[in-house]
C-alpha cells in the first residue's frame, strides 16, 4: 500500500491499511458482542458505502441468530456532503422491541446519522446503537456521537473499503486520502 492512486484527475495516497481496518473491526465487533450478549440484534447496513465494513463486522461479531437488513441514503456529491439527506431505500421491517445496530461507513456532518436514528426511534425499538468505520468529529454539525467508532479522522476526503468517488473505487481493500501538495 505504498503507491499513489489517481481517480478522475485526483491523486490519493495510502491512509489506512486493510490490516489496521481488520484490527479495529475485531475490536468494535467484540464491543458489540459484549453489549448485546443474550440479545438478538438487527444489523442495519447503510448502503452503498458500509457494505464491506458491515460484512466484516457482522461476521466478526459472530452473533449467529442476528438479523440483517439494508437501507440507503444519499448526502454526497463528488467529494463533498451536500448538506441534504435523501432516503433512497428505507427499512420496511417491524423493529418494535428490537435491538438495532446501524452500520455506517462514515459519520461526517452527522446529518444522515441523526436523521436515521430519529426516524428509527419513532418505531419503538428496544435500543438503537450506531457503529461507524470512520468518524470526523471536526465536521459535525449536529454533535452526533456514534456508539462504536473504528477510526476518528480529520475532515479529509477518503476512498476505498466501500467508500467511493462517484461510484468508483469501493472495491479497494485499503483506505486512501486525497494527496495534499
């Protein structure tokens, strides 16, 4: 992971290796497993960006009777948040009395995360927990604090391990950041 990567005229440099990611996935999965011991959680993966993190996290949590579902929101255009959150695919499952764990790729402004949690609370789950691969506290506009964070990072644009640039490079095993001159 020592080479530069160019995508759509932007140059990216290595930022977080897959080895580091997997170490944090194991840590977060252990915290979730401990917190939900004896319960049957519903994992809700936020598409498209969180699919790699969610797959690794759910496997590592090893809660065999857990349920898994998916939602899809959009708030990014190119390399920046638009500040507007659109629900593209909602959760159509009854969650009343359930322990819900939302799995997100990144919490940037906190707008999407806050909206998701508020919407789900109206449906009377027993609990809602929020796990994110990446958290940018310096970018927060809401003060939203995830329950589980694999990495806290500065407000820089990143790609790889599910995170994209206009739909590209989600398949990278590692995470890259825009190279600054």
